[in-house]
């Protein structure tokens, strides 16, 4: 199934699909060039959604195939949902954690083809009907488990993938997974910081609101006994007017605090050490495939 003699199509810029009759001994990809490309692609990302977007675009540019999908595990239901797709006719149903594809992903932990025995498996056959998936690329780590995966179909001419394609997909998937984990940590930290800030100043505002509510409650209680007294009526009106103004001022101050917090959170951008990520990813190659 694997043809190792397909180099890069330099005329079209699409990698991996033009066959040659003469075998080549060098690797298909210039890994240094690929890392420069990947570094540039992901350097402007600010959240996980942008990472998925750029990863999806990179797959489309690099592999000229009719069908590509990206799947993500959602903690809410523990299922894998399709979040990006190219040319899928309809939305594929979610995949549960016990699905045969997930079991194969956990067993392989790297890119693998899924069509050889797919016809004998109902789950894989249904997935193939929706996505035409031929190869599956996990987004997985040892500590954090399976975050998601992507699938790619065969090429337009039914061309398959060689070992250089598998190496590139594996390395970039590892890089993307590390980026997703880092941004998830940043997002989780931001949520915790937000609620900690809310907790800190909510006590102060609740104390003020309690005092204001007590003033209005006292006016209401005394009105039953002194409501007919003109002096009490004038005093009550002043109290209500002053209290309502203090409530308005308090709400305005609370709104300003919220705006300041949102601005500070937007400015609190966490730097990512791209050199560390590159080093970790290159180590997954075990010294292979890094030739230029």
C-alpha cells in the first residue's frame, strides 16, 4: 500500500502525490524548512481555536486530498466531535470513547491507516462513509491522553502515503498537541484568576449593598407608624433618593472594575518557548528525518 518513491511536487507546491518511476534515496521533506513554516504558522495563535484553524489550513495546503477532518474530545460528554472538515457532505456523529477507532488510536499512538480492516468493523465503516478516512493522526500525549485526532482520505488519484508523510504527520501532530495543552493551561488559569478576582471584590460590594438594603428596609418599617407625618415623608424621600444614587454609583464602579479586569486579562499573554517545543518534537524523531 505504501509507495516510497513519491517526492515533493515542486511545481504545484503540493506535497506527496506525484509518482515517479525513478526511486529517490533522500527524504521527501526539508525538515528545517518545514519547521520554519510551522513556526510562522502557529506564532500568531492566541487560543486553541486558532491552533485548530491553522493546523487544519496546514493539512489542506500540504496534502492535496479531497477529505480532511479534525476531531476533539469534549469533557462535557467525553465524546469526540468533528470540529473541522473539508468537503464532508454531512456532519459525522460523535464518537464515543469505546469506539473501535479510539481503541486503535490508543494502541498505535501514531499515524496509521484504517481502511484495511474497516469493512469488517461497523464503527469504522460508518466513519469511512462520512469522512472517507484512510489515515488517522492522533493528537495524544502520555500524561494527558487523547485530545483528539485528524483523518485524511486518499489522494484524488487514489494515491496513498509513504513513510515520509507518516513522519511529518506524526511530528507536526506532536507539536500541535503540545501547543494545545499549553493554551489550555493558560485558559484554565485565566478562568481561575477571573473567579478569584470576583471573589475578592464581591465581598466589598455585597457589604455595601447590604447596608443600602438595610436603609430602605428601615424606611419601609417606619412608614407603617409614621407614614402620615410630613417630616417623615420628606426624610424618607431623601433617604430613598440618596440610597438609589449610591446604588447607581456602586453599579457603575462595579462595571468599571469588570472592564479593567477584562483589559488586564487580554494583556496577560503567556509567552511560549518555541525552542523547547521544537527540541521536544525533534526528539520524537530519534535523530531520523532531520536531514536537510
